[in-house]
C-alpha cells in the first residue's frame, strides 16, 4: 500500500500476458506503439499541467 492506496496489478498482468503472445513485435508495430505512447503521454502531461483550477 502506497499513501493509503492499494494497488491491484491483475489487470496489468493480463494485458502484459496478452502483449507477450505477440512478441517479438515487428519493427513497424513497435514504432507505431512508441509514437502513440509518446503522443498520449505528451497530451496527458500537458493536460495535467494546464488544469490548475
């Protein structure tokens, strides 16, 4: 438990197992995933920084 929050990693484990069935990822898929995560994390970071209400 971290700061009073309990974490359940069962869903993360399920998603990791599903991803593992597709390994090794092809170069184009790996590049697309990298681009998507980069865009998504940038958007999320900017949204949280601009949401100072």
